[in-house]
């Protein structure tokens, strides 16, 4: 009789036509185990085809990462992570320095500690040489609004950014002009 090894036996995982090996692969639940009770409302066609066999071998962390990436790419029904919203100072600099945007056509909506939401023209916003009482930190900026049509082009809480098309605006992209 052969001596028993400490720890779990090496396992091989097969997903579809690919097989993956791992010496310390976690125990896979069977239909008799309570771990699958939550799947009772899920049809079998929605579940990946997985089979496990007791063969030796190991899998590197890099390969495991690649496998997870491939699985995420192969499931387009899952929503992708939202694009990070560009910060207020990037939007401020773009409005100030982009020749296609008229600086006089934009106002900044910011949260005043005592009054609430206030507006100030972008061209009047200053970072330097301002008295401490007049200084407004950029983390208080709530939105940027175009004066000509009253349209909010960047909003922190709603994650709207029509200057760089980041945040939730990245999903729809710029609208074409008629």
C-alpha cells in the first residue's frame, strides 16, 4: 500500500476544449453538494462545461491570468468596466487651451461651503495669486456648462464628460452633427 500524500491530489480542469492543471485546485462541487443550490434557477446551457480529472501538473499565475482574460473576452454579455472620468483640472485646461472651444462660453459650477452650488466663468477662475478666502479647490467643482445652449458638458456625480468622452459618455461617444 502506497503512503498517503499530504494535501489535495493534483487536478486537471477542462473548460471547453482547453485543459488547465493545478496541484492545489479547490474542491469542485458536485450536484450533491449544497454549493450548487444557488444554481437551481439557472439552466444548464448557461453554465460553462467543466470537467475535472486527477492528473499531475501545475499552472502558472501568468497562465491563470490569461485564462481569466480569455473567459472575460469570450463573454460579451457582461458589461465592461466604465471608463474613468477625467478630472476637473483636465477639463479646465482643455477649455482654456483648446482653440476649438471658446473659453468665454463656459462656466464652472462648484460647491460653496456656505451657500451651495455657485457658478463662475472659466476665464475668471484662477489658481494663483488668490486670497485664501477666494480660493476654490478643484475637488469642489461639480460641473462645467456651455453658456450658449445651457448644456452641461462635464458633471462629476453623473459621470458625464463631453469634453474628453470619458466616464459614462465614453459608451455613447460624440454625436455627429446634422
